[in-house]
């Protein structure tokens, strides 16, 4: 009887130990450039959004903006995957009417202006596979330098005169991209 109890206890202990090992999961640490989203209207209680962008937020960490988003080169507008832009209603982007849908949003940084690009490409990592022939619309937008520096790349929307303005900010650089109704 004693041998049976010891054997049963050992078997149960072994099964418990084994089952704990099966359930142990290994999770990745927090990403260095976490994903974020911005939408308009900004209020989380408002379900009827007009526009949304999902992007990753790289940080300068002592590096220059030009090193991370080189002037004259297509940039993914963030880190990791290229930024994903969703229009919930057709909007004017410059002189082009862009239908409601999901797109990739790129920019080409410059000294006095940046080129904002809406592309039909989807599920793109970085800007390595950018194809100009898939551009839906392009628009040149002015760039300005401000006193307040942002360590992490940020995007925010606000109401514009005839639509929605997307504001990009990183370091001391600010860019406003208008989307008109």
C-alpha cells in the first residue's frame, strides 16, 4: 500500500511538473519602436472615424532625424512596417480624390518641403519594396522647424478648414498634411 502511494505521488508530481513546462510561454520584450494609432475624430467615444493611421514610433536616442529619415529618400513614416492609412470616406489629397480604403503612407523628407505619398501597396515592411507605379496620390507639403523637440516620432490629427489635417512631428521638425472632404 505504501509503495502504491509513493508511486502515485511521484507520477502526479512528474505530471504536474511536465504540465507547468508545457504552459510556460516565452513572450518577446517590448518593441523599441512600439506601434501606435491616430484617428480623427480623436475622441475614443466617437465610432464614426474619417481617417486613421497605424504606425510605429521610433525614438531619436541621440541620433539625427536625417540619419533615420534621410532627405530625398522614401521613408516608411515611422519604423518597422510602413504606416497603414485608412480613409473611411473619400478625401481629396492635393488634387487627387482618393477613394475610401486602406493604403500605405510614405513620405520623402526634404529641406523646405516633404512629399507625402499614398500608395496602394499593403502589408509592406519598411520602404524597401516601395514602387512608385503604385502611388495613388502625391502631394508636396511644407516643413517647419519649432523649438519644442519630440523624442519619439508622433502623428496626430485635428480638424482643418475643409477636412482633416495630419501632423507629423519628430525632433524639431513638423509637417502638416491636409486631407480635404
